[in-house]
């Protein structure tokens, strides 16, 4: 064998080995590329599944939501089954503050599963609605002139992030008070409500409406309205507490404590907001908002909450030594399903649905170590009540007929329910492609002849969202038509207040004033909205530089918010002393 032949053989062998190595590397790289591509495809499929589920969420507002619910559950449970290594989750230690009797009602098992039933889907609907409202409200300037200068001064001293949180809280509180009318009596302010507990009751306060329902109906008691504010804050990553007093005898069980006000942690303070007043509690060291620290150290803060000759106030400085801080946390916000889903939300669907309750407890404890902190049982009771409500609305009964008579127009596919959704999306004006909230509100004015023809005309039934279901007995369908006639006839009186709210949100105070005066207060049948209409008129007059007219509207006595309106008059007189005179 020659040297040249040996050399060539060695060279050929090296080439063969190199070829095998290259082929092996190419195969490895190709496999890695395929794995990356498969992971991207799976990730995109998961996003598409979530996006499809969220697209159907608005349809859960309707009473007839079986088809939408089926699709949402299918999409979300398909997504959950694709999660092979879910993130580590643990239930919050604060869960111990929820009574075992309440936890065992459907919550204990659901909490640990990555599964989506009807309650979880309805909670996602609420989170979506709240996020949509907050999104456009926060893009607008803050318009309450009584606290505007103070806010600007605070933002110069607070860290930028905390200054933004304070502005966010003020904007969302203001929107809530203007867009949710309060039910009750003027003297309610003189007594704190006792916190509810099991068993649930149709006569109980606070928990018989979920926050999204209170927004839809635009009405609620002091704490139903307050919860719209707290959950709007939650949607923006701001967690707050409901400050409560023990019972007069000192008892601190859930069924004994008395909710007082809302404390929002900003910087090193808890700022106080009074849902019964529709006002933040005023500071006595300036023209701003009182903090819990100030209320504890300065007796004048709560002394000035009394309005001589008009209203007493049920809380004094001495009562603040044993406060309970109750976290308004929806049950599902601490569920494993929401914890896991939160990490997969992207784009327009990136909304807040999960809470670290234990982390909030630690933060609140640092702000005031004397507070006794727990989860508020009301959000849990609300969902228990809502499940019962849904079951009972499936059957014809005096209860279901009364409920539909009062709320049916909002939970069926009607022009007013569509208008409310457009309002919450910030779609006020019409475009070439679609009508906006204002136009849709106007379309709700159904004339008497149309209402009479509703009983027999299928086209009108279709237009107004009353369609006979397959296999539905004709007797039941005719009963629903009669109910619809009733609530359509009465609900046309709601249009004035809703159009006024929408124009207020658009910062068109003159147009809002017209709707409030001519289409609400001057129209027979609108009495349930009069108290709120007078309040909104006052706010619109403030915006147009007419403090005297504003003061006159706030003096309307038959308002559940009368005490808060008197506090507002006091602050107006401080600001416009030359025009209104001293307090």
C-alpha cells in the first residue's frame, strides 16, 4: 500500500465521520427547531382559546346565556387541560377568616381546581367590565374641583407611582358616585349597618347584587355602591380595605361588626372614602382627604362629620382604637384557576383577575399595626346569593316575576342593556359602522302602540330581545311577554338619567343639565331617580361655574346622600365664600 493511498483513505474516512457529525448536528438542530415551533404553536393556540372565551363574556349579562356559557367553559377548560406544569399556588392564610360554613358551600373544592364553571365565568365577566370602564375613565382628567388643587399638591410630594394611585382612586370614586344612585333614607347615615352572614335572605342588604349588576342597574345600597369602587380599584392593581367597628358590645364576629368606610392605601397612609356620603372624608388640616392616622389623632375629623341641626354621625375618634380591616376580595381572586389563568392573559385580555391577599395583609399591617385584618365575607355571600338567584329565575314564581319586573330590562338582550354595555366600553358616539351608547339609549323609547303589538308581532319580539325558546310552553312565553310590556313601559323613564350620566362622562355638562331638568325631574314617573338627578345637577353646575345653583340642588332633602351633600355644601362655601358666604 502506498503512502498516497493511505493518506487518501484517511482523508475519506475523516470526511465520512465529519459528514455523520454534521448530519447529526443538523438533525439535532432540526429537532430543537421543531420543538420551539411546536411550543410557539401551542402557546398561540392557548392564546386563541382564551381570546375566544373572552369574546363571549359580555353575553353572560343576559338571563338566557346557556349557549354563551357553554362556549366559554369549553374554551377555558380546553386551555386548562393543556397546562402541563401549572405555576405553584397556595391558598392564602387569610382564608381562615372565612367561616367554614361558608367555605363548604361549593367553594372549598372549586378553589383548588383549574376548572371553570358558571361562577368563575361570571367573575371573569365582572373583571372584564370593570377593566373596560377604568380604562377610559382614567384617560380623562379628574373633574371634581373640590379636590383638584389638593391632588396636584399631593402629587408633588408623593413618589410618582403613589401620586398616580391617588389620582386613580379619586377618578374611580368620582365615576362610581356619579354613575350609581344610592338607595335608602336620609337618616341611614346616622347608623352603621351590621355586617351580614349566613343564612342568605332576600331582605338582606349589601350582598344581593354583584358589583357588575350594580353597575348595570345603576342603583344600590351604600355598600353595593361602595363595592363597585373597591372592585374598580382592584382592576387597576389597587387593593383596599373596608374599615369596620366591633358591635356596641365589643363583639368582632362577622355577624356583629359594622362596616364604616373604605380605606385606600397610598404611600404610608390609608385615605378614607365614605360611600354613604358619596364623598371622601375631609381632612381638617387642609382642603384634602383625611387619613386614618389623622382621624385617630385629631378628634375634629369625625366631629366635623356631624352636621348641626341635620345629621348625627355614628363614629367618633374613640371608636377607632379597635378597628377591623376587611379585604374586599372576590372568592375567585384567590382560586388556583385565576392564579394560573392570570399568567396567560395577553393583549386586550390582560386584565387583573387574581389577588395576593396575604401580601396585602402585610402591607396594611405595616401602615397600622393595630388593625385586625381579615377577608370580608360579603363577596362570598354575594356569590352564594347569586347562585340561588339564578336557580330561582329559571322558574315562574312571584319572586322571579318581581325580580324581572325590576331588573329584566337590564339582563335581557334589549336596547337599554346594549346601551349600558356600550357606555361601559366608553363607546358613546355613533360611527358609520355602529350606534353608540347615546343613540342606543334613545332607541329605547318604545311607544305605546309598539308595546301593544309586542304580544303578537314576532319582528317586534325579536327586536326587543324576547324570543320563544325551543320547547318553551306558550303559556310561559306569553307570561314573559306580559312582564316585558311592564318593564319596557316603566324603564323608558330611566332614559333621562342614563343619557345624563353619559353626557357627564363625555364632559358635556350643559347637555347633561338639559336631560336632568327636562327629561327626568320634569317627567312624571321618574321619581326613583330624583335624588340622584339633583346630585348630578349640582355636579354639572359646579363644572359650568354656577356654585349657587349647585348649592340649591344639594339641599334636596329626600336623598339617601343628603348628609354627604351637606358636607359638599360646606366645602363649596369654603372655596366660593365670596359668592356663597361663610359656612
